[in-house]
C-alpha cells in the first residue's frame, strides 16, 4: 500500500439550536472557517430530549475542518457569545485530511 499524503487538521463539531443557524454560520465564516457542513440533529442531553415538532425548534450539527488557531478563535467566540443563552456543545478532535489547503 502506498503512503497517502494526509495532514492533521482539527474537526470542530458544534451541536446547537437550529434557531441560531444563520448568525452562527456568518460568525464561522468571519472567524476563518473555509467551509462547514450542517445537518439536523436529535438526541438527549443535560437539557432533556430534543424532539422538535418543527424545524426552528430542533438542533443542528455543524462540522468545521480547520487548523488549531481557527478552531481556538471559533471556540472562544462561541463560548462568549452563545453559551449563556443557547444549548450548545463543542467537540474538537484530530482528523487526517488530503488537500490540506482546502482547510
């Protein structure tokens, strides 16, 4: 098997309320995210079960692949701006990517 040219980047996963999707995505772009993926999310956590009857009341999962500096800036901003008033969880892990210039 040949060695593939992987580079380590960070995968930031944000699970939060769908109602803040648009301002949150604008923040991500302003803070240096080159892209993101948004999906609907359901589950149970410290605030109970999120079983939305309509879209605006649900949760979303946003994934951003970026470098550590960008992830750190995003995390600090989201904690400062959203953590006190919205259900939000952020996770950060290492991932290996090809074409690191895209991230």
